[in-house]
């Protein structure tokens, strides 16, 4: 007998319900599969009942069950997707692949959400995986299309009202993320995806509803990934952003695909992979041109510029910044998607300031960081970033002024759940180290240390 978890195996229950038919038929197929590989098994309908109750059969039976379900459902099912443990390697891959088929995409995304809600060990403290973003972007480029996201799944019929509800929640979560930081909203987003959105994806809907449903779901999954990135949970962020990209591709939403690819590029630069960031930004530009959104194309050039700056390639950075400005000037009066409304001249100034900070140009960093503070309300986290950026650029010429500006950022960061904002403050504290003989500098550096230590 295997170890019995505390909760029933709902993942397996959903798959068995989808298969239909008596439990003894499933048990018989597992026995036959075992016989084919030289195993003598004696499972029956009561065995299936125990698995559904949470019993974990010993390896390699989870693999056999997954193989049988794969045959019956006509799509790939892994032991982890069936709520069973087949070994660390199989579980660790959940969410890291850009699925080839729609059914696999839905299974991969919903399994990720469930595993996250259940706080599976393999998702905790996962590190950034170097190869997965390039692979996902290549799949996005080469996958044939368009796809047809229609479903005749369960008896539940999904309509416009359901899609509108998901969009409303995406807007609410997006606003909260900007105001309070990813750490305060991520788990709620994931719980909503698992409990409310997953059943919609498994329902019945025509293609025009399916496209909207996949698109609004992709936006929510992107937000979950961005919130994980904000908390510096980089491996988890990758899984969500890859699944968001896959869902956006299913929705034929080139604009949202570009936004997600730009987010991947943003993260790649942050973790020290500027070459990958440049590649991702260039794929994002292809998507943005397909969406015919000049502001979005400008953003994608901006993240490429940041990647070049991180590589100390001043010429390429300048070229990308020029392309970003040119695209922004071409922006018309057409209504932006809700998820793109943050991108304005203040946001552009912040990105330019980041580029010049990477290049060591404090004067230009300070100039553009100051311009970035002319930002719309509601972006508390962004204001904390921009204030810290300005303070950092001010350190060499006026450390006291840097402390004054930095204290405003510290006050905002104290109310945020954002590890990235703390990282910005740590960087400012380090830059002030040479001026620790000044009383106000020493006091500020101690306040930053206390806040960041308390939050770690």
C-alpha cells in the first residue's frame, strides 16, 4: 500500500469522469498494461476507488495509469496531471513546456494551477530555467494556425457573461497588483484560476466564445506570472508566463502574446540573461507588428534596448531606443487594450532611465527618472521603483538628496509586498555605502536594512 495523502485525488477524479465507463474497465486496462511490461497486478474497481480517495500506488503504476488515460482521452496525460507521483523529474516539468495541442495546453495550465494551490513541493523555490523561454518563443513562432478553441466538454455551457466575469476579475487583479505588489495578490489569482476558470475551460463553448475565454484567461495567467516575478519567484514566474503565452496563442491574440513575450524579456534581463532578453524582445516585436499596436511595438523595442544596455552595447541600445521613440510617435487614437494602458511617456522615461543606469550614465539616468515621476495614479509599485532609480542616480552628486528621495521610496515600499522593490532599495543602500559617514545616510541605510531583513 502506498502513502495516503490528506485529500482525495480530484485531478484523477476529473480524468476518470471525462473517460466515462465503469471503474473496473479502467482497472482492467491498467492490469493489461502491467502484464505487457512483465508485471502481475490485481487491480479492480475498488482499487480505482482507493486511488480516487488519495492512495498513491507504488511506481511504476502511476506511469501505467497515465499511459492508459492517454490512450482513452487521446491526449498526453502524465502521472502528475493525474495527481500521482512518478518521480521528481516528471513533476518538475509541469508548466515549463509550450504545449503543441489545445487539449494539452488546457491540461498543462490547469494542472499547474492545481499544483500551486496545493503547494506542491516541486513548485517551491524553483530557480530560473535557462532554456525554456527560447523554446517557448520558438514554438510560438512555428506553431501552425489559426487554432479553433471550441469545446464540447462538460454539460456546462459557457457564454459571454462567463467571459466578461473573467475580464472583470483580470482588471481588478491588475489594479491591485500595481497598488500593493505581487505578494498580496498572487495566491488569490491562482485560487480564482483553479476554482473558477478551470471549470470554464472544460465546459462547452463555440469558437468565438472560446477565443475570448482563452484570451481573458491568458491575461489572468500573465498576471499570476508577473506577480511571481515581482516576488522574485523566478522559476514559478516562468511556468505561468509560458502557459499564458500558449493560451494567448490559442486565442489568436498577437497583441497579448507580444505583451507576454516582453514580460519574459523583462525578467530575463533582471536575472542576468540579457542575450535571451534581446531574442525574446525581437520575437515580441514580430507579434506586436501583427497586432498593429504602435505603443506595444514601442514597448518591445524598449525591452530590447534594456537587454543591449545590460550587455554594455551602447550602440545597439541607442538604435533600439530610437526605434521605440519612432514607434511611439506613430501611436494613433485607437483604443488600447486594458492591459496596455500603463504604457505612456512616463513609463518610457523609466525604461530609458534603466538603460542609462546600466550604461553608467548617472546624469541621463537622473533626467529620465525625474520625468518618469509624471505618472498616472494607482501605480504605487512603479513609483517606488522610479523614486529609487532617481535616488540611485543622485548619489554621486548629492547623497543627502538621494536619501531624501530614497526615503519617499522606502515609505511606499513598506506598504508593498514586492521583493523587487526591496532589491531596488538594497541597491541604493549599497551605492550609499561610501557616504556612511554622513549621519542621515547612515540612518537611512539602517532603515533599509531593517525593512529588507524583516521581509526576508
